[in-house]
C-alpha cells in the first residue's frame, strides 16, 4: 500500500467517493467494462512482446485474473437485475495514452507505466470505498484490491526490467502530472476513473 501511495501523485478527491456511492449501478457497469479493457490490454502486450517470456507469462496470469473479476462483476450485476447498457469511456485512459511516446522502446515502457498508474489508482479508489459498501460488494472488493496492488507491482517491475532507473523515473514523472490533472479536474459523467462530478 505504501508503494502505491508514494507512486500516485494525489489521492482521489472525496467528492469522487460521494459520486461513487450516489451511482452504484454506474460503478458496477463501468467497472465490468474496465475489467474487459484491462484483459484486452494484457492480451495486446502478449502479442506485442512475443520475444519477452517475462511479459508473456505475467500478462497471461493478469488476463486470467481480469476475466475472473469481470465474471464476478457480471454475477453481481445479474443478481441485482441490472440492465447492461452502453457507457462512454472516461477521459482517463485516453488522456494517459495520448502522451505515450511513439519510439518503439519508450512506447513499451510507457504502456507498462500507464498500466501501473491505472491499477494503482484502482487500488487506491476501491480501498477507500470498501468501508461504505454492502457486504456482498465487500466480499468481492476486498480480494479485488489485493489483486490490483499485485498488478500494479507487476507492471512496475516489468517497466524497471526494460529501462534504466533515470529514464524510468522521467517517464513516471511525465505521466504523474497528467494523471493528477485527470483525477482532480471536474468531470461531466461519473465513471470508475472519472474526475469528481461537481
């Protein structure tokens, strides 16, 4: 937990937590979408890095976990008789990925760093939500946040293995300022990764 706190440039605004508790259906539906996207990103890295056994093994494990999370969320959604509806993506992932360097070696490092930010942020947000949610959701989210912390560490470890320390710190600092802006700037629609809705 301390490593994630040191890595993230800010904490989630309290207003976002209030938004999440006011929008429990959107929270579940968008979170299910996020798990699908995380699995897809892991598969993309597997296909992209066929010459890197560490990345392929790590991503295969991560994809399996993300899909289990998706299936668990779908069971909760079905049990609560919620309708699955199309949701627009938040600006968070696009906002980070728009700043990925196009140079091949740096691009891979950036992809890993962006994924570390996303999983670290999920860990931070849902850890703060757990005290306020019902027992059924708590039984899912307590182990979920542990997996997010593990995935954060895995992405960061892979990035370290691909880069010298100075370059990696520079890339983390680059994305930290962008991530802080995306997290703190008010948003128009609530999503798992949105800014606060004022």
